[in-house]
């Protein structure tokens, strides 16, 4: 068996580099211009440009063919290696191009080359470092005398682990990080583990895939720009339907092919099965704002189209209903919808996507509702609707007939891994647009803060909104990286509370808080000291994170100052007594009265629930449960403030003082 060797000369990458230097370098182009100059001067004198134009066109066509050959046959990493015994054949063109003195490759040269490519720079930016910092810290950990052949063998194994056929910058850097030593110390300084590096490399691989731009006349680009041809010949003219819908068939296909993240996979599978049936092909996606309802619809649309192409089935037109235009742009929207859907029935397979079904069902136009229900019962037009949980309970579930016409999937928050993946995808778009970088550590911080402090909405939507704001804030500050301060400011705006690092002014405010409270609350020095101590711990984030910031029982006879203490605390710490949410527990003394706090579970009732609504609007607040001993025990059955409807309100960002008269003997 031939022994392994490392030689870059007999490789495709080196041949590509040699041909580029020979035919496509700036010097070569200058030679071409100088060679053609006499012919152009002679043509200018004679006025005959045909021959010289032909020669020029022939030359540049030849250069185009050479360039195409280099890119598709020599630089292309999918081509098989020339020799498996020569490990140099596994090195990509991007790395070879940056290597100096390619006849004598050493580990320091490999480290320098790998960290300087586009892929290498992306990985380092995810770690929050620039190439210069990385090399200063880690170059001492490699030596010219180290065995290059052994290292390339390790890099080949790393490439296989990453699912790649060639050794690019990602595999080389991964092999260095696996060696430990100064590289392990470098990762510790970046506050990332080797498993975190694997995750970063996974998403860098996808970033590289989607960054490969399509050429100008690529079929995908032409379809997106010009649309499909002859669609009306196949499915018939549908002017009435086209007037109130937007065709997204081509868009969902392109999005599906370029989307590297698939969340809610179980729900997607259910939706595809339902919409592929022969009858009752109506789906309703229910979930909180930000749960990914529209993304799920796009993923389902892509998988349906892919399934139809693989099986040779007629293609389904995927149309988004322009609900707002239908409701406000026509005097008789029911007649317009009726004509449009009849056209859809005759045209062939149509999937009607309704992004806000509540807008139709909320209308008092019974004719419109009847038309809508009629076509839900039809087997010729499928409907794919979206609703938030509250709208579903108020407008769909209250009508058993309508509810029965839909198969339903309920979306919950994405997992941490899924959320990170969605954030990475969004980051790729923002990076291209704003030239601002977000480190992997910043992603984890963003996700944790969003989940902890932002009550409204679901993951990944609320984390994605924070990412958008943080990137724009960093750009406005002329920073290359999104810092922890940018993330905390964005979360503070979304959560309506201050989660930024404690400032000098606030330190003084906390230091003076005890004196301010004692000057307004007489004779309760020990209680005030306990309150202030808890406030300081909470502001410094020294708490479990899953409980209220502080829970106190104010015990004492009438007139001692229990309610007054809560009011003073709201004014001095929260800035205003408006931050005080007061519940007189006299009003919640029986079991049914708990619904006045959390809302009525009956969909036909539209009681929101006083406490959950107030906390939803003001998550950073002081909740005073006055005379708690008079309330039914069901009010406090859980440490989490939940609605009777699907959405949850977490009280962990609130302060909850209870007041109770000492003379009462009822348990609180």
C-alpha cells in the first residue's frame, strides 16, 4: 500500500492558481490590452472595426471559457480528488491561494492561511476576535518543526466530522482547537467550549452554502424576477381570484431550498398529510405572536410542491388572500370572495392561505362568513389559515361547525437549539445588510434575556426582534460587534423594564433608597432594610430567575402602613405610583372569582382577567394583594400567573407584597 504524502504541486487547487496567474492576472489583462491596442488604432484610422471587434470578442470568450473551466473543474470542491494518497489534494483552493511558499508548508503557514480566508474570518468573528488578535495569542502554540502530514490527517478527519469532502479553513481551525494548549486557553478567553465551536462550525457551513450567489441568468433568479410562463394556459384565467390574492408558489420554493432551519417538524408533517388528502384539506395553525406560524406555512408549501414534483402530480397554486384589501376595498366583499373562489374551483388545485382569519370572522357580515364556510366544505379549494390563540378561542372555537372544518396544529415556543438556529439565519441576512457581527456568546445571552424578561410573544419571534434592534443599535454606535449593552438595551425596550448593567446614577439611587423609604415610612426600619436588601440583590441579578423578584407578607393591624409602604416603594424605586397594581382581595373570596384575576376559561366569555392583563401591559411592576386572607386559596394555587386562555403571563419580573391584618385567623 503506497504511503501517504503531502504535496500541493500535483493538485487541482494548485493548477487553478497557476492558470489564473497565467491567463487572468492583472498583468495578463494588461498584456491583452497592449496586444490589441495596435489593431484598434489601425481600425480607428480605417474606420473598419469588424475584424478587430471579432478578435477582441474571441479573446474574451476564450478567457471566459478558461475561467469557467477553472471554477467548475479545478476550484470546485465536489470534484473527486486526483490521488487519495496525496493529502495535498484535499486542501481547498481558498486555503492554497493564501499559502506562502507552497513548496514548504508548515503549521504556522497553515494557521495564517486558514485564519485569513472568508470562512476563517467568519469563525473568528463568531468567537468575537479578529485575525490579528487570534494569531498573536495562538501562533506560539505551533512550530515549523511540527509534523504537517500528521496534522493534515487530523484535519481530514475533522472535515469528515463536519460533513465536508475537502479540508477548508473550518476543518483546519477545528483541528487546531482540538489540539488544546494555547488554543484551549483562547477558547476559554472567548467563553466558549469545544461543543460550542462545533455548533459555530455547523452554522458557518450553512452560511458558506447560502453565500454562494446565483449568477445573473440562473433559472431561480429568472423565476423570481419574471414569474412563470403559461400558467394561465394550464390552469385557466382566474382574474377574480388574482385580484384579491398574491401568488407565492415560486417564492416558497426558493425560500424552502435556501432555508437551513426547520422547526416545528412534527406540526409540519401533520399539515402536509392533511393538505395531501382527497377531502377535508383545511388546516388552521394556532400560536402566539412570534411562534413561527407564517414560517410553518412556507415550509409546508415548499414540501407540498416538492412532493408534487417527485410524484409527477399536478402543481398546486399557493395563493395568499389579501384580507385587508378584501374587507376594505369592496362594498360587497362576500360577492367578490364568492366569484374568486368559484374561479379557483374551476382552475384546478388551489391552496388559499389566510394569514389573519380573525379579520374575516370578526366581521359582522354574515354573508361573508357563510361564503367562507361554504368553501371550507368544498373539496376543490384547500385553505391554510393562521390565528393567534385568543382569536381562535373567540372566533373559531365558539362555532362548532366552523371549528370542525379545520384540522388544527398548535405551536409552542421553539427549543433553545431551534431558537439559536433561527437567530443564526436572521443574522446572516443582517450581516450582509449592516456589516455588523454577532458572536455566538452574544446569541446565547440574547436568547436567555429574551426568554426571561420579555413576556409578550413566543420564541423565536421575540428573540429575533431583539436581534434586529441590537444590530441596528450597534450600527448606529459605529461598532463592528453587537455587545452585551446593545442586547440589554433592546431587551429593556421590549420588556418595558431596565435590564441594563447598573449605572452610576442607579447605584446612587439604590444607595439612597433606604433613607428615602425610612423618611416616608415611620417606625418600620427593620422591614425597610429587608426590602432594600432584596431590591439590591434583584437588581444585581442575584436570584433564581424563575420566581418573582421579591415576595413579601406585610403583617399588621389596620393603620400600621402596609398599603402606604407599597405606594412609597412604587414611587421611590419604580418612579411612579402608576407602577402599583392593587387587587382588593375582598372581591375574590369565592372559587369562581379567580376568573376575575386570570380570565374566564369559557371561550364564549371575553373576560381577560384583571391581573394577567395588567402584568402583560406592565411586566415590571409592584403587585399589591391587599388583605390576602380574604381571598380564596385558588388565587395563589400557582407561583405562575397564567391566563385561562392559552397565553401565559410570568410574574417573575414583578414585586409582590401581600398585606394581612394580624387579627385574622384565616390562612393566607
